[in-house]
C-alpha cells in the first residue's frame, strides 16, 4: 500500500512549538499580538521563520506512537511518502532541518515531497492508497485514496474517518 502522511500536526506537535517560539520572538521585539487570530503580521512571520525556523523545525515533538506505527508499516512493506507544504521560501534551510528532524527521530519514509500546495493533485499523481492529514480543508481537495483525519478531540466534526492518536490510526489501517 502507498501511504501518504502530512508532517505538521499529523506526525508532529508543530503548532505548540511554533506558538512557544513566537512568544519568544514577540518578547524579544516587544510586539503585541497582531490580531485576535494571528500572533504575527505576515511580514513579522517571515522574519520570525528566518530567525527561529531552526528552533521550530528541530524543537518540535513527535506525536506519541507515530514513529513506531510508521516503522511497523515500513516493515510490512508499505511505501511511505511524507507530503508537506513546507517550503524554502517560508524558512531558509527548512529542507535540511526537516530531514535532520526525521532522521534524529527515527521516522522512516521512502519519499519526501516538499512544497505541496495542492495535496489533492499530489496524492493523485503519487497514486496513494491512503492519506493522513490533520486538516479538513486539505482532505476536501483529495479524491481517490482512503482518508484519515487526525483530530485532538474525536468529538470534532469531520466527514472523514477520525483518529485522535497514532494507535487509533494503526487500528483503522489494519482494518483496510
């Protein structure tokens, strides 16, 4: 089976690390919260990623059991493709940081697709049988493979198969 997996907030706890580092950036530059929904303006976010990108991409945590579940799929012969929107324009050296993070955390994969702006088209071109992501809007663009949405709270709405953690993801995949 060809399995596609998003990285940020699917394999990793990205939003927590970004939020922690943004608070440090705001304190350093004495910045108020940009708006009710955004901590930084677009310009400050670009500057933040240049200055703090390494800390973000190397400092985040892997979600519990993600490494073991992905390893078990590789051992069973599944082909793992990590599909991420991460791109160099967002953060210089991001590809280096991402590969180092994956290696340091023993996350196995066969291929790594950076800069995916249309995961629906990418999953079709890659011929995936299964795709796992945390965002409903991303899954809405995908036609074809079986889809699993990673949610913090299983009570949240989703029209896709939902899982709160990697043990639940593994159980779903084993039933396919």
